C-alpha cells in the first residue's frame, strides 16, 4: 500500500473539520450581507475593510483567514489588492474577498459587484467568469478528479474569449487550517482530488486600467461530484447594486 503523505491526509476533512469550515463560511456570508448594504458612493476601501474586520468580531470570529481584499474601480484589476484610500464611485466594479476561521479552520469567498448598471464590457466579463466556474464545477460533477483538467476546462473557455494573460492565477486551492493547502488547481498540477477535500473555485479576469472580476465559492469533493459549501447569490442580477 502506498503511504499517504501528510498533505494528502490533511486534505480529507472529517465531519468535525467540515463543520468548522461551514460555520466559518456562514459567518462570512452574514458579514458579506451586512457589507453589501454599506456599499455607497464615497465610502473608501479602508473603511469597508475595517467594517469587515469589526463585523467578524461582532459575529464571534475575530481571526480572519487573511486580510480582507476590498477593491474599487480600476483596483479590481489587481488580484491581491490592499485596501487603500480609493472611494467608491458610481459605475465602479467592487471586489470583496475574505474569510474567517472557526477553531482554526478557514473559509474563503469572493464576490464582485457593480455599483449601478454594468457596462457591456463589465457584463461580458462577469458572465464569462461565472460560466467558467460553471464549466469547472460540471466537470467535477461528471467525475473528473485531475486538478489540471478541471483548471483547463475553465482556462480554455476564458482563453478563447479573452487574451490568455487575463486569467493569471490558478482556478483554486485546497483549504483547511491554512488558507492555501494541497491540492491545487493549476495548469501544471499533478494533483488528483481526494473525496472529502474542500476546494475553492475562483476564476477571474483582470484588465489593467479597467478592472477585474473574480467569483469564488468553496466546494466539498464528494463521491458523486461535489457539494457547494457557499450559500450566497452570484448571478449577474444579484451583482448589480
Ligand atoms: Mn481563495
């Protein structure tokens, strides 16, 4: 019998571990609901980031998975934007990426919003990112467990519609007591997803000087396919504020 390496053992979550991840995710969803209601013109990225941190404290999960990403307008083209003094303007794209920990287990979620009716280009970007996500998830549903093939499904679709450089990161990652753990969705990944691991699916498109869209859910890999652990709308209509 092949000895399992520690990262392979760690990837498969017990019921208890899973319950912690889900609890962390539910708290994040509460925070996101509250934050979305606070998105008005004139508010700054830093103010929203601070509000996110405060809300997690209020909901009993003060330890975050990572520092919240809050980006407005052109800043959404920056994958790991550090919240700054930029103020929210009408027609801006808004990117929110955050998560918290419960008993050391992390959650991770990204949503992108439009303050006002999106332009044709904004809409096209959003719809294609969402479609790429769907395609990847359907691939998993149909039994694909090779990380690189799942990444490829989303990547090939986006590369056909846009320049290949516009999706410059992996499709997602394992998540547990650390925010990024094995396995990884990347073009050159040799990882095979074990049943019981929790993965993020987070395609994105980024246009320097214009903005970007990333949408991220967490899924549990199951015998039959997957279970989406994220319970927060992501259809285009829900993304228009
Ligand atoms: Mn992530």
